[in-house]
């Protein structure tokens, strides 16, 4: 046996003998950051940093993971991949049934920050790579952990691998209900089964609709309104409608010397501070179009060549001018900058002296989108409409995903994905 073979077997033994973040079959795993040292964590298609994390199974498409870890030391970070069903519950598939190769590997692509006030190590990973390939479609989670603390996940990112086994027709328009005529979008879908089949269209086929990258308002559990041979029609009113919301707000922190449009003041400190101009509610204002990034952000820095390691971290202060109005909930800054989650540091407190809701976030320099979300603790509702309003003219991307249960292998295949947008429609 060669030394190389002995090394590979030893590495496999180490991975298998040590504990690791464990997800039980049937467990729902959310997109989450568990370490305060991890910042700017992105999982996106390789060709775009502002796109939904999905790739075609039978293609050369790749996903790129990027994240920063505060500190000076390079750590032995390991990633694992788990297959999930359509509802994001861990599936019963064994790793060798959905991965060709190794499902646990080190992240060995890293670089140190350069000429920044805040020191960090930047890590990157490409999926799939030389160590593995996907052999089944569906939902997946990527878990990263420190080899020295194997039972604790650093973070989890969701993504999808899809087939092109169905033809999906989708249309977005103003809702047909009078109540939401000027505030909501309705999504109608037709699915034509071409290279796939099902036994029971009600039980086996699952239709999922995402509004942008939001995880909180995903529409699921729709059953066909009409079935015509291998053609499933989903034509509803309230059941497939979303609050249209409003365009995302923006700010730009790529320069610590020049004030961009939304920056009121820059305070030079051990960590520089950006004070944004106060925001005002848009709920009772007429709709106004602003080109946005659908809530995403792009790391960038002026007068330097590589923003991945030369962009610094800065404090960004948000201020929403309005009288106190919260009774049963909280107000949050929300978007890609909060990893599409309600983060405790993004919760806004009322400043009576300034008559505004405010908070500060530590962010890498760049161009950012954001919005204000009200979370009702009693009802669980999360909505833009109480601050931003909701307008049918709003540009939104919708993603329609079609799954079918594979009775032979016992998992949900992701047969196809269709992106449809309202940009330029109204």
C-alpha cells in the first residue's frame, strides 16, 4: 500500500471517529450563523453574488461559499453536506446515495486581511469540487465546523440542486382579490411533466414558491386546482398571493473618506462608524421605483484591488424617524446583511432624544440593500407593510420549485425551477 493510500485511509478514519454536528433524519435545519466571529457569510452561484443559491445537477454550474473569521489564526474548518426533503427535513438518504466522493473535507482556500483595522481571515469554497459531485437533486444544507470543536456547528447554509425534468410556466400579476388588488402579487403556475412521473399528484408533487431570498414567507402545501393528464395547474387567489412589499433601501460604505448619497457622517475610530441619513416611513407615501439588488449586498472598497481581503469592517448606524408605534412586536433591519434572519443585533430600540428607532451593525465595506421588518410576537407575522408599505408595482423575483417524491429511493427530487420577475411589468 502506498503512503498516499495510507494517508487517505487515515484521514477517513479521523473524520469517522470524531464527533461532528449531527442532524437527525426528520430534523428541520435552518439557515443560521452560530458564531459571532463569522461575518459576511455568502453562498451564491459562482457567476453572481446576488442570486439564489441553486445550481443545475447536470451542468458545470458551481456555488461559491465565502466568509470571514475575525482573528489572526487560520483554523481547521471542515464542511459537511446533508440532503434534505422538500420541507428542509433531513432525508433518510445515506451520504453515498447523493454524493459521489467525500462528504467531509477541509476548507483550505484562505487569505489574510491586508491593511485593515479589523483583522480577519477570508475563506472560500467551491461546490461541487474535486472531492465530490452531486448525484441527486433536492434541497441541501452545508454545515461548517471547527475540527477542534467538532460537535459545534459554525454555521449552516441552505442551497438547492435541481433537474430540468419538467416544464414550468409561471405568471405574476396583481392579485385578483379586491382586498389586495393594489398591495399584493399573485403567482399562477402550470407544470408539464415531460421526463418525470408521479403516482399521486396530490401526495407526491410539492410546489414551493419563494419571494426572493426570504425564508419566512415561503408558500408550500399547494395542491393542483386542475389536473389534465400530465399537466398540473395551480391557479389560486389568496393561497398563492404575497404582500408585494416595497423596493429595498440602500447605502454605500466603500469609502471611508468620501460621503456617498446615503451617508450623513463618518467617524474615524479604531473601527470606523458610518451614520446614515435618517429614514422615514414609506407606508403612506406613493410608490417610487428605485433600482435595487433584491435585498442582497456586494462587498467593495475604493482605491484598493481586492475587496475580499482589503475591505474593512465598519459600524453602520440606522435611524428610522417616527413616533413609537410598537405594542406587540419588534422592528428589525433585514436583508442579506442580516443573513435573511431576524438577528438580535438588528433589533431596533427607540431613542427618545432623537425620536427614532435605531441600531448599529458591524458590516464589511460595500454596497448594501436593506429594509425594515416588523415582527409581531403574538401572531408570528413578519412584514414590511407597517413601515415600508406594500405596492403591486414593486419589483420582486419569485422562484417556483417543483418536487416529486421518489418512491424507489425515498426522497424528494427537485424536478425543476422557474424564476419569474415583476420588473418592468407595471
